[in-house]
C-alpha cells in the first residue's frame, strides 16, 4: 500500500477487519481504511482513453506509487443528445468535452480493468462509475467475478444510476426505473458474489435458483452521486462512496459532513470509505485537502499524464514525486 504522508500522525484505534459486518448483517469487504488525518492516499482517474493507453496508464500509475486507478464509462455515443451531466450546472466538471460525444473513445471499464489487473500487482482497480442499471445485475456479477479473480482481489466496483437519457433509450431501459434498478442490482450483485444459490420473486428482476459462484468472491461495492438521496443510498447499500464530478474543497467538506451525518443516522459502525476527485493536481491544493482531513483523493490522469507524450511515464513519476507519493 502506498501513502502520501502529509500530516503529523495521530493515534487511531480503528483496525479494518475482513470479517466485519454492518448493521444489516452482510459481510463487509476489507477496504483497508487509513487512519484519519495521518496518511493520504492518491488515486488517478481516466475517461476517454484507448484500451492501450489505459493499460499503459495502469502500469505507469502503479510504478509511480498511486493507490488506485478509476475508469469511467458510457456504453455508447448518441449522434445527438440534449441531456447534461447533473454536476455540469454546478461547475464541478473538469472538462468542457461532452461526455458521450462520438469523438471520445469509449471502452468497457471491467474489460479494461481486468486487462490492467493482468499487468499490475498492487494498485487498486476501480470503475468510476459503472452505469449499473443498463445491465442485468447477474450479468454484471458474472463479469465482476471473473475480473476480481484475474485482478487478485484488487477490483472495486463503483456504480451509479446514470444520467444520459438517450443512452437508456437506445438500450431499451426505462430511464424512470434507473434508481430502482440500481438499488435492486446492488442487492443482487452482493448476494451473487457471496456465493451459492439466489432467487428473486418480485421487483425489477425475477429469477429462481441461480448461482454465479460457489464460494464468496468479495468485491467492495461503491456508489456514486452527490445529491442527498444518493448519499443516503450509498450509506444504506454501499461499502463506500465516490464523488461525482470534481467538487471544490468547500463542496467536498459539505458532502463529507452530510455523509458523516447519514452514517450516524443509519447506525453504520463498519468502515465506510469515501473518495473525492479533486480539480487539478497542484501540490498546494493537495495540502489544503489533506489539512482538511481527507483520506482518499483522486486526480484526473489528463492533469499529470499527457496521453500522446512518449515520456508520459516519467512525467507522471515527476508529478508523483512533487505530490510526495512514496
């Protein structure tokens, strides 16, 4: 595990446990939560890369000491669309480039992360974010099991409800059902990954006595979304949360406060890990986030890893040195 030590260490008696259970009784995957305000872990997020570039980034990020790699997705690019990303109006998006424009190279995140897992040894590999309502959860569970086995337990499944109405229409998935499908999907995926036979007799998905794996394959299930409803859902159903867009430090503090309030309200005592994607990658800004007590920060790859530069690996390593990743 790599850390960027920013603050003076303080004692902390919380030790993650592979076998902890939350109040609902479900098995809690070990998220290796760091001590608060002691060690800052830095991940790197990418979108719109070719598969070859994504694999190269995974290698370079691991070599530079980054803690995690996050890959976003859209399944398809509509020729024209009018839907806007829910965070665009608040100014919390890093780039002006349309998310699903035909000029953006789209890839399947689980396939890509599986390939990345085959050429790396340490770095965590996460979907950020996987649009879960667009697939049947049993199909997702099958793909996730395979990916986790190849990745050696390093896969993190970050999921969201989606926002691009044209994408749902093209795939014949009711946009209005996306939140119901997400919640039902999380429940089914979790049960499927626990191993054994599972059934559903009502709700969004109905099936009888099927098995994805005979033995448990733990995968942390992380949810996204910045609204109050999304935060409550993440605390209720997830093992952690990943920010949507790139919130400012002030907005991130507000979101963290809401999550802490919700954790207390729902009686969550097991580890709940949060990742915040920071705008930019300046050292001074990173220190401000660290001083505010954030444990996990994710930066955009495009700010530290120029895709077309043959020296991009060395450039990333230089950025990592400035960020004091070791």
